[in-house]
C-alpha cells in the first residue's frame, strides 16, 4: 500500500554530508534525496510556537516552556476535587502512525502503565457514584520526565556524537462518551508536547507536538469514524502519542531533521442486512519536509463485508488514490484490490489481516508496477497481566531523499508486557524492517536496500496510584547497502510519570 512520498535534492547539512561522503563513487543516481520510513508511523492554541505554513519549528524558549507549563498546571488545578475512576494500568504497545490507506488497521492496543487511560470522569451533580449511567466527560492529565543517554544522537555512520538529554512531556486527554472502550459514541482529544533539552548540544534542543483527535457516532444502520493525527517532529525519531522513546528511527534520512505529518482517516460502515455491511473510506496525508521535498496523498476505498460467523468477518473491495510529489519527482496514482479478515478467536485473542495487490503508475515516467501489499495485526492476552501485540505489513513509500525513487517496506513488530505483583511491569519491544528501493523514472538506478531492527527491554514500577518510575534500554541498528546510511544507536533512559 502506498504511503506518503517525498523526494528532494540534498540541501542543508544532510546534502552536504552526503555529497562529500560519495565523492568519487560511481552511483548512477539522479539528484539524491530522502524521506522518513513510516512503516507502521498523527489546530490548537498550543501551537503558537509553530509556523504551519512554512513548517518551521521554533527553538524552545523560556516563554514557550513556561506557557506550556502554565496551561498544564492550570488544567491540573481546575481538575482537583473530582473523583478518580479506579482503573488498573494497562500493558503497553507501540502505536505507529499509518500514513495512507490502511488495508486493515491493526488492533488498537492499550496504553502504557505510565499514564495511558488513568482517566478521571466528571459527573453532573445529580448523579451519584453508584449510578449505572455512563459518565460523559473524561479527562486525564499526566507529566513524564525522562533522562536519556544517547551514544549517536544524529544516527550517523560517520559522525557518531553522544550526549545526555532530558525530555519533559506533559499530556492531556479530554473526551466525551466511550473514549476507552470505543464501543459507543465518543470524541477524544490527546495532546502531548515534548520539550527536548540536550546537555552539551543545546543547538539541537527542540519542541515537538503530538496531537490525536478521534471520534465515533452510531446511527441505527450507519456508523461514522474519524481519526486525525498531527505530528510536529524535529529529530531522528518517529514518535507517536503512545511511544516517545523513538523505537522507529527516520531511517530514510538517517539524521535529525524536521517533519510535519498530518493524517486524516474517515470511515463509514453501513449495515445492509444482518450479515452484510458496506465500508467506505477516505484518507488524506501530508508529509511536510521544510528542508526536503514534500508530498500529499488522497485515497478512497469501498469494501463489501460479510459476517460469516459470529467470530469471523470477511471483506473484499478496492482502494484508489493519487500521490502528489513535489518537483522534480513524478506524481503517482495507484489502485489496490484487497481481501480482509477479522477473527475474534476468543475473548483473549483478536486477529485482523488484509492482503492484496497494488497497481502503481508514475505519470508517464516509466511503466507501471505491480506488487503485493498486506497488513496484519493480533492482540493476545493469554493470562491476567500478560499482553502480546504483533503487527506486520508491506507497503510502498516515496523516498524523501532520493529523487525519482520509492521503496517497498516490509516490517514486523512485536510487543510483550507482563505485570508482576500488581505493580511491576516488564516490557519487551522488538521489530524488523526491510526497505527495498526502486526507480520511479526511466534511467534511474535504485540499488539501495536497508535492514533495520530495534529491541527495547524495560521495567516500570507503579509506586502509587499517581506515580510510576522505570528504566529502559533501546538498541537500534540499520544495515544499508550504502554505508553512509548504516548506523547503530544505543540509549539508556530513566523515566518518571506523575498522573493527576
């Protein structure tokens, strides 16, 4: 499945480093450019430090940090006195931003024990604690502080630079309705800014913003779903609202860079009979690289689904879309024919999968390309306190660094979490991704092939209902056919989360 593409001439520090690195080499390439590998990776007054039109990110200043702190503290004091909803911290899983036509979005996994759905609810004064009526307004406030040692902050092969940094990450969740179970009507907003402060390289300090808006409304036969994500990133990581430790690196660029990512997904399900229902989809994504070539993608799909058994749903249909890539790269159109399966095996296991074939055209610059695409996801809870999440897929991405090149990315990601003694959470995340580049225009040689993997063990302890602490180790490594893009990176971090 195609996901946002950008191609661009090497500019700034990345282009200068790369041109110098390949001097004297005989690569048959056009102008070299890159784009982030989003193989799995969402307008408020809070964005006052961002110029959306240009994609420029302001460096963190005392005023901007104070503003965010003030907003957070004000929200905290306004929430005091409300009764908390008792809720067990849930095991975590990485939530990656899917950028275009999700063939079958993997099951949405629960959040971390560091403050995901530890929400509070506000009831009208006429209600009492024993009321069976669902509480309508929910909120969750938390503050996470991380201290991290990183031995390769630029994820570079030739210029390994180590440093310590601190991450200050407040988070606010507000919503109405069934924002946790997502079975009924609801609307939910998550906002998390990240202030990154380096000890020795203050010129790399950054403020990032992660915003997610989602909602659902059900009629008698029709249900509507909205998912809007905004990620204002300034670094080497592809973070999401559920993962801020940077499991997925910006492998396509392999250095710190700015990326503004906007994704929109609208879905409508209409019940035709007790067994048949239609699914209509609209997707739009914008990959805004202030220093590279950007792209915009729109697509739509229609699927006919059949409730084969109470546990099995199968569907068949297609998706079509258009990929607008900045000059000098060709625009692209694509069509997909897919088969979908959703299997609710037991109360402990849920599995979704979609597979098919994609037909891609390159605006007359070369012949069409046919390739398989798929997505699969499973969530398994074998025991109380144990969670296993697995996602895998294959899709097409535009390169934001190499001109006239896309790449096929195939990935698999595993997350395991085990709760011990009701307060200790052992976690393990691991993943692998292969990126195989191919030309989008005649006469271009595309020979790059990357193998990227990461592994992250972690331990977190719930000290009180409001405070948890933990430690994690992250190893990331990319082996590329071009040595310039290869790197390895190690991080050791400690973190503390305070929930209000």
